[in-house]
C-alpha cells in the first residue's frame, strides 16, 4: 500500500502510542485552535433589521417614501417610514428567535472524547522497548471536551462513541464505524490498523480507507485506539461543506458558499419566494413608474395644471402600492412560524422558507436516518431450500449472545442487537428474545467477529448433546461461511445464488453454520483455547436476512404528502435493491417499475449542462441510488430549474450540497450539527406521543394529543400545511389589495381627465389607503379552509397580473358608476360643482367596495364564520372598514379632510351600485373557479381565488 506507515505518521505528528503531555497539548491547542468546524457567525438583530430593506416589497415601499419626501409629502413619507421599520423589525425578530433556538439546540449535545495524556514529558517520542519511562509519564485516560483535541492526541474508541476528529487507527478489535453522515451508506464499515495490503482512500473518494476514521462518523461496534491527524477546519467533515467546487464548481460554487456563510444567499437560482416577490415587485414598479408621467402629461394637456398635480401623481403611485404590504407578508410568515414552533417544535430559520414549504411540489429525501431508523431488523430465517425455518435464527442468536458474553471487551453490533431482539416466530405479535433460553447453554469459548475472516464463532455445550461434545456456532458473510462448510461445489454455488437473490431485493444476508467437535480438557485453562484453524468442515444451517427498520412516522407522513400533491423522490448512497426494499416496506404506491429506479451512473451519463434531460429523467424516477453528494445536488437543481419548487430532507454531511441547492432545506433534530446549520427548517426530535399537536394538520395550533408519532417526518405535513396557510393568506391579501388599488388608480386617472379639480386630495388618498391596509392585517390572523391546503400555493406574477387587471377594471367600473350616482344625488347641473361632496362620496364608495372585495375575493378558501360561529377576523375587519367609510365624512374629521356629509339619496343609489358590483364580482369569481377546476389548477395554487 502506498502512503506513510503508522510509525511514519506518529513521527510526523511528534507523538507516540502513550499520547501527548499536558504541556504539549496546550501548546498545540494554541497553535491549531479548538477542534470545532467552521460555523456561520451569528447575525445581530440590528444587522438583520438592515437586511430587511433588501426585501423587494420593503424596497419598493422605501423608494416610495423617498419620493414622497422629495415632493414634500411629509405625512405620507412619515407613515411609510414607520411601516418599513415595523416590517423589518418583525422579520428580524422572527429570524433572531429562530437562531437563538438553534443555539440552544447545539448546547443540548455536548461531545467528549477519551484521550491518553501524560502529566510530564518523556525523553523519547517513539517509545523503545529498552527505555523505561518515568512512572509519572504513564499515560492516563481522561474524558475531555472534543474541542480540546489536538493533532497527535491518542484517543480510545468504543461502541456508541462519535468520532471527534479525523484519526488513524492504531489498534482495533472488531471495530465498525457508521459513516452514513459522510457517505450515505447505511452499512457500518470495518476499521483496521494500516497494513501494506490495505486499500487506498484518496481525498476524492467518497468511501474512506479502512485505516482512517473521520469526524462526524460514529462507532457502532468494537473498540480501538487512534491517533488524531486533523482537527477543526482541517477535517474531512469541515472541508466537505466548505470546498468551493464541492457542488457546482468555479465561481458559482464560491458564490454559493459565500451566500450560505452569510445566511444562505441566492445561490444558483432564486428561491420560490424570491422569484415570486421579485416578479410581483417589478409589476408594481412598472405601474408606479408609468402612473405619475401619465397623470402629469394628461393634466398638463387637458387642464393646464402642470407640476401643480405632482403631489397628486405621487399619491396615485402610492395608492397603487399598499403601504402595509411588507408588514402583512412578514406577519403572515412570522405567525405561521411561531405556531409551528409552539405547537410542533419546528424551527423555521428563514421566514420566506415557510412560503417555500407551502409552494413545494417535490420533496427529495435521503433514505438513511430519514425514512429509516438507521438500524437493521430481522426479516426472515431461511433453511437451505429458502423456506422459512427458525433454526438459522436460533443458532445465530446463540452465537450473538455467547460472543458478547465471552468477548473481552464485548463488541456488540447492530446485527447482533437485531438478532437478539427478534421474535421467535415471524408472525409473533411481540418480540420474544432468545436470551430467555440461553441459560440452557454453557458458553465455552468465543472468537469475536474478525473483519478479515468476516465471521464470528461461539463454542457452546448444547443441552442434550452427548457427553464430551461441544458445538461450534458460526455466523458471518455468506461467501466466507460457505467456504468453511463441507459442501459439494454445486450446492455451494446454489446457496450463493440464493443469497444473491435476497441481496438483490435489498436485504442483508448472514449465513449460519454449526459443527460438533470433541470437548477439550480444562486442566490447563478454565476455558480451552480455540483458534480459527478449528473452524472448518461445518454443516450449513441456513440464512438470516435483515432489512432497514422503517421509521414508523414515514408511512403516514408520505401518504399525507401525497394527499397534498407533493411528490417524494429518494436520493440515497445505498444499493438500488436496498432503496427499492425500503419503498416497498413503506408502501410507496404500487411496485416500482424498473425505470423508476436509477443509479448515479445514469446521472453521470448526462452532460452537467443538460439540466433539461436530467429533469426529464427525474420526473420518471422515484429512486436515485448510489448517489454522491454532487449527484443529489444535481438532481435537486435540475428539478428547480424546470419549474418545480423543490425541498430536500437530509441529516448528514453528504447531504449539504443538496440542502443548499433546494428551495427549502429540511433537517431532523438529530442531524449532524452542520446539516442543521445549513437547513432552513429544523424538525423536532421524534417521539411516539404527540405532546400538543396530533390533531388536524391544517390546524397548526391544535393542542389535541392523540398519541400519534410526533417529530421528524411526522411534522412535515404540519409544516407544509402551515406554509400553505401563510401562502394562501399572502396570495389572498395581494389579490384583494392590488385589484382594489388598481381599480382606484384607473378611476383616479379617468376622473382626473373629466373633472376640473383633483378627484381626491393627497391626504384623502393616504387616509383611505391606511384604513384599507390596516384592515388587511386581519389576513395574518385568518385560517384557510383545509380544502384550500391540498395543493401547493405559489405566487405566480403573470397569473397575478391577469387577475388584478380583470378585477381592477371591474372595480374601476364601480367607481365610475359612482360618478353617475353623485350626478343624480348632488345639487347642481352636473353634480360635480361641490368639490368636498364629490370627495366624500367617492371616499365612502371606495372603502365600501374594498370591504366587499375583502369578503368576496377570498372565495371558497375561507370559511364564512369562525369555528365557534363568530365572524372571522377578515369579516370583522371588513365591517370596521365599511363603518369607517360611512362615518368618517359625517364625523368632525370630515371637514379638515375636505369632505362634507352626503345626502340620503346618495346612500340609496350607492346601495344599488354596490349590490350590482357584489353580484357581478361573485359571478366572475365562481366562473373563474369553475375554469380553474376544469384545468386542474387548484385555484389558489395559481394565484387565483378559490
């Protein structure tokens, strides 16, 4: 094997098997720094507040405030400034609270390591057999915080330990390490000291060399010692997610890394929420840039008023953009995130991610640790003919029990635990562990699992055996056990083919064999020595097959996601058969077609720039197996590039590129810390009971406790429902307010051309908008009907433009009809002689039509009454808005605002106009809903009313 030997590594690190002294460790800690991976620095609240100005909605409003200040409209500028500050404060507070929750989560999982340290230095770095060290230099194992490790430290490893740093194995006893967080492989990897015949694991290979252990992995079985070779930012764990070209290469990769370090920036392509708000913001900007010049030119040409109408032109532009827009959007997201955190323990680290959850139509998941419990369970016990028979499992349990009892030290692994907790009968209702019967056996000796020979042996005296006869019980890899059995070549090939058949179906297969041997004398030792040379000429017993244990919450969660129109795709580093088996165990629809399972080779066959071909392949594929982190990221990016709002759920370092590439990244509570840091949404810890939220998923604040699975996958449905609830409220708010405002602008421009005076004073425009927008805050408190949450909710700018144009024209017609009403009800030949009366009449009609729009443009996405029969928040706000429109001109505030009381005839005629307006609006909404259902668009998912 190429590369340095263990002795050379120890010399290069200036250490030895007895470890470092305290002084040496302190000096190295000062030189190399603490053993912590580079993490994103916390963002202060003031900085988050300033970043809020980059939100497109907030930026548009802020620019309007500057324009208002430039035209000396100080009242409008002051109000806009306050609203911008409120919006930025709400967003900064919500995200700062999520960061504090993440900090508390990191503090719940302290990591320690067992380290050999010497109190005083020894004269030799590499010990010599002829040198006798000072007794005070004898190394003592100490439990230290992982961040105090330095290169050259000697650490002890045991089952259950997390590898605290990159290390090279010095000694190993049946040492197995779970590297799923790094590679995605669910099977533990055997680790041994360096040998010249070992395999090489270069830095580009996803599977490390067998003599190397990497930070982030964990010991599943056995024990050993290792020398620390790298800590902190120099570990493989750290470089996996900081490498600039780890995903997309070149400058783009650097930009993505920089964006994540600053709080997950835009990356390759804007997120779903960013795309939506940018599109809608540009629509508003175009309208606002077009409106003032039109007003100025028209008034100058027809009325000769020139720049005198500039304040009015600015007021019209302000009237198109609702002042409460960023406040309402942020409030909807913040309330949804707060309900999720309070009721379900879900941490939303980026508020717009809640909208992206509601818009998500594809969820890609990593299998290991998300759909499965990352532990095997016994599937079947088979005889030599492949029929179900308990003998193989029985003898495998005897082997596992006595191997653990007689080993020094005991080295349990996941397969042994699965065997010892398996039921005696596959149809048994509950586990009946075999160790109930182990007292009937007498353990004689054990040969623990050997990674080279790939088998374990127990020697026992079985009940009823002839006197002086011991039984060898062997279990291990199929090919290794079959080589030691006395079988004809044809039978051995048949059994190997039978095992391969089950392995192809996604099962792990162990072979079991036994043999009777003459008992050995105990005169020389209490337990006679047995060696691997004694294990031969065995009688083959059968096979024990294992499958990955599915997460009990996975099946209902996947069904709930399917009911909500979310397609689930599995991206895993495991074998295709293993992934397909998990799909069958979870009941993911009918049996998968052959072309529904693809491998990394199919992805590599497509050019990296051909995202269309990869997206088409992903549409037809349910499982991508054998994936590296780069493959996962490519699939996610291709789906996003072709119109899908894509989420990714992962828990390991190997999932980081895909978490960055997705519209919304999700990580479970027990994910590696860096995955939680990279995720937008962190799911709570999985439990078997629901503390406060197992009710209707659409009611994210439910306190019902039903004992259903809670946490992990079980909360994704609640998170999606909360996202769609917030998204529906935002879409409805935008639909109502932009339609009403556009109608008012059209009516204002028309009236400005027909009237000898300004149709509405700037102060009246501002008061009207404030009343309407304040009422719109009720949408942040509204709860959509559960039927409105069944499909993804996406804000589509083009659909919104068509929608607000249609309803805006209808609203403008109602406004213009008010002119006729005023002509009939007001004194004078044309009804427009009294300027203050005209202003009062139009002010009242505007607020009443806007109140009707709030109720009617909601459509069927909302119930008409609250659960207890009371009016909904929006209904109450609409009634208050209507009352303000009627009472304000009659109040003492009317004259200062340029309005006078209206005659009774006006109210009678206005009632007729509003009745026709409501009937027409209801008919148009119903026709559009029917057309949406016929197209299968789901209404609100395309930005339209329901």
